[in-house]
């Protein structure tokens, strides 16, 4: 049976400082000010940011923070099950939404948009997949051109 903390992790809801401290304590890790800042930034992000993007946002508030600290903290947060890694094309982004969902990825601006697809989620995978190994997760990555990029393309055609 799931406890409340596991439910929170699955929904990607931001943990209270007390609950976050419990997660770190249970893992035998220190919850530093920089880790809290990085956790808050990723939980508030709506854009699947990269480590570099988070670093750029945070270095204004914490000029002593290094890019390496951001990378290591994101890896720790992923290890603790607080965030998820999203790898598209040849780059890595992060997101706090741990619920079942898929991604639409713009081939022009590289924006990642979450897509809920219950019909896909309820499909049974082909039995032949089991010959390849044990499936731990499956999701769809839809590649295309987002509305904003399509609009920009249309604007350049008309001018």
C-alpha cells in the first residue's frame, strides 16, 4: 500500500520542506540550501528545463552556485524519484510530473509539451516485447512543429 509521500511523488506535487527533508534524511543525504533552490526551481518550471537553463535561472539568486552542482542535484532528485529525466533528440531535460503522460516535441524550437493519452496507456503491449526483456515503462514521443513555430512560419511567408 502506498503512503502519502509516494502518492505525492507520483503526481509531481511539490513537497513541503519538512517532507523533502524526510526524503533526503531517509536516503542519508544532506538537504542543503542549494539543493532546495534547485528543487524549487524544477518544481515550478513549466518548460522541461535543461540543467543549463536551470543554472541560468538560479545563478542570479545564487551567484556562487556552479553548473556542476545543478547537474549533481538533478541526478540526486531523479535518483530519489522526485523528478524525471526526459531525453529527446540529443539533449536531456527534466520535469517534476511523474504521472503517466507522453510528450509532443517541436523539431524547430525543441519545446516539449505534455500529452495525456489514456487510450494509449490502456493498450496491451505485444507479447513479443517480452522476448526483448522486461518492460519497465513505455511512452510515446510525438515529433512535429508546435503552434508557435507554425505561426512564425506563416508570418514569414506573408511578409
